[in-house]
């Protein structure tokens, strides 16, 4: 290995970021060290509404009204549980009124995310399922009880902790009956009734009757001890939260409001958005939609979540706690690449996500679509930084090709400088021609440079040069160019 001159040492240190005394670049530490898993906290029965509201608003954008209601009723639920534990049995109020909730809002507005955040903050187990999972078995099966059993699993077997958990059921609107008494509607009504039992105060066996392993275990225990013990979990204090998009519900509400206006000879009401209509929701509308009155009665808290517009999606991306942006940065950081976004690019991604019509979920889709090729190609290069700007979003293939081209040339320059102490530069025409060759042949730029200019050090040393610029014509005829260059310049010396 030839020791570079002081000038080329500076190039190595400042431009190529390597130690000139080493044959290979310095290794880099990528990512953050693994965190130590902390012990799960105890249930926070003392959490206050404003405290939880502030916490949720850090992570969820554009749902301030909904969060105010959810935070208040969740905190009241747990604070009430704390008091009721201290009240003697003979002084407790008969009947159990819980703040079970119905969340109404389109897909991707953050319904599930809000409830997950709440469970994490309070320190209770959380289980989520789609109501459609139970519509097939309906009233025949006991699958809805599996949700309660799953809480015990999430609580690491701690039944007492599971009895203060949160069960979240999405797509609840899919089990609404259309008023028929045959076909799938029987099943849907049956699911409502099964959930109704759980939402009140019932005991659920942890060992399912249809579980063969549980039956064998119970039989062995009975043979050993002479008695059968049943582990149960009580649902009295479990908070049930259900949600759905409820397509068509606004029509039911509008019809009722217009009928009332006619009946009372009032001016017909006009509403600018679906959310404005849904704010007038009454229990009778949910019954008309297809829910049994007893089921609706167990969901006293109704929360309407806003649809997200472009500005709302942009605010999600600009939020410093944005899981979309932070998650994508972590994807690239796992390969040692720092990812940054311009504000203009984030707004463009928000616009694209809005056109997906899937709320915040659309953000994930457009991020993956825009960056997947960079995520595939760049880890094989030496690229350590990627700026996502409008040029990248509008011309992804050109930007990626340029990054790979520059990286290939830099790798060749680095190796040539380390091996021979000579820094090679390329003019714009040469770089453009190298790109054309790479594009047409599929070869890596570094390999093309080695093939064309790998032996140039002989002629450059002969000329006693430490830096040399390769022009456009050298790419077409590398040997002929160098021979001609030596003839023309060696005589001058």
C-alpha cells in the first residue's frame, strides 16, 4: 500500500471519512443500544382525566373532542373501582354501571391506537378483536368468552389484574341486524346477546369445555385430589370498548332530524359534514341500525371521532411522537442510514395518504410505496444519509440511480487512493457515460471503473501526479486516452 501525500490524507479524512493509515474504512456503530425491559407497572387507579388527556394528545392528532370524553370516562372508571374496593359489601350499590364505550369513526382515525395508549398508560392488560370473528359462530359458540381468557394471558396469568383489563372490539357495526329473523342476522343477534352477558357481571371459566387438554388436566387433578376446582375470571370491572365506521348511520339520524323538523314546523337542518350529523346520535338510532336495546344500554358512552383531512394527516407526520416517521427512520437506521424529511415532502405524503381514503393507515402505505426501493438498494451501498424531498418523491428512480452511481464512484476512488496514493476525479461527462454503461449492462459502477481505469496508476505515477481527472473521452477508450496523454505530457517534462 502506497502512503498518500498530506493533501490526499486530508481528502481521505474530510471527504472519504477514513483513516489514511488503514486499508479499510473505519467501522461504524449503527443504531441505539438495546433497552432493558422494565417490569410492568401496577395499575394506576389514581390517574386523573386531564393527565390522561394530555398524554393522549401527545400522540393522537385531530381528535381533541373525542379524547376529552374517552379520557374522562376511562379515568372515572378506574378511580371508581378504587373506591368500590374499599366499600364493605353490604354498603355497595346494587347493579353495576360501567363506562363501556361506543366509538364511531371511519377507518384509520386512531380508534385502536387511543385505547392501546390508555392501556399502556394505566398498566392494564389489553385485548383487541374484530366483531366479525364471532359472527360466523354466533350464539352457538362461546368464542366471545375467549376474549376474557385472553386477558389472563396478557396479564401473565394474573387473574386479579386481568379483571381490570380492557377488551376492545372493532367492526361492531358488522354484527348489527337488518331486522330479519333468519339467516346471518340470527347469528349477529346471538353475538350481541353473548357480549351483553360479558359486559355486565359474569364469571368465565378459564378452562374451555371444548379444550381437550383442559379436560385431561381437570380429570387428572380430580383423580389426584378427589375434587374439581374451577378457575374463573369475573367481568364486573372489565372495561368494554367497541367501535365501528357505522356506514349508513348518518342517514338514519338525518331522517329522524328532518322528521322532527317537519313535525315541529321548524326549518330543515343542514349539516356540513358526517361528523356534524353523528353528533346528534341517540339510542333509538342505534336500535334502528340493528342493535338490540339491551346491548346499546350497556354502552352508555358514545364518542364520535373526526375524519382526517390533509392538514390532519400532515400534523400527524409533523408530530415529534409520530410512529409513522419514527418507524420509517428506524427501518433505515437498522442499516446505518439516517433518514430525514423536508416539510414539503411530508405535506406531499399527507396528500397522497388522503387520496388512499384509509385515514392514518394511508400514511404507512404511501411511505412504503415511496421508499421501498431505497430501503432495498441503499443498505448494499455506503450511503449513510437520505433526504426525502420533493425531488426524491417525484423522481425516485433518478434519485436512486444517482445515489448508487455516486456511491460506486466514491468506493472506487477510496480503494484507488488507499492502494496507490492517488486521488482520481471524474468530470460530469465521464460520470454520465458511466451511468449509461451501468444502466445498459447492469454492472455496478465500481466494477466498471475497475475494469476501465484499474491500471491507470502506472501512467499517473510515471507522470508523478497525485491527483488526476478522468475526462469523458477516457470512458470510451481508456487505454488509448492514457497512452496519448503520456505521449503528449511526458515529452513536456
